């Protein structure tokens, strides 16, 4: 749950690479693992619709969606 939005996040191993899929408003974004930062995934697309890219950082039951320069778009807590 990200504020008033429900966003679905799935992380899986695809042919040896860790990928994340983020679904918001019926649109699914594919994010690739950031090799320099464990638990961080990036894409050139953005849920903000500005084509500046976004990053997803997962830490336990918390997830943060930011722009690539770390401006917070949404902070999320895993629904139990």
C-alpha cells in the first residue's frame, strides 16, 4: 500500500538476473536490478509519467519508489 494507491510489486529471478515488476493503475513496469545497489531496481519509465525513469528500493516490508535522482514518488508498506 503506497499512501492512497495500491501498487503490486513482484520480484523474481529471470535467467540469473533479478527483476522486479511494478503494477500501478493497470500498467506494469519492468525494472532491472541495479548492480551497484542490492535491493534497488531501475527503469527508464515512470509512474509519474515524466519519462525521467524511476527506482524501486525494497527493504523488508517497506518499498520506496523514487526518481533516479532520489526524489520520492511514493513510499509503500507491504499489506499483510
